[in-house]
């Protein structure tokens, strides 16, 4: 599924406000995880290949929603 489809599916399960809150928290987690890994590896933040943190956050929340069924 693409980002719009994932967001629509999550919104259908938990409601708009809760979906936004969950995705925001997951997005922040994805960013922090990436930053910590780069700091531990002594690499500069940023870099030539950037992860799609929003897509990863949507997938993370969707996986949890699926487990709850």
C-alpha cells in the first residue's frame, strides 16, 4: 500500500485524531532511531541516502493495528 492508503486504513481503524497522534509518535521514533544509529557509528546526520521516515512510521503503526485484530 502507498502512504495515502495506509493512512486511510489506519484512520478507519482508530479515527482521525488518534491516527495523527500515533503516526506522529512513530515518525519521531523513526527519526530518533536513525539519528542514534548514525551518532553511534560516528557518521554525520543526513547523508546521501535518506530513509522515508513517514512511510516507515505508517508501516509500523499499520503492523500494530493488524496485530490488534
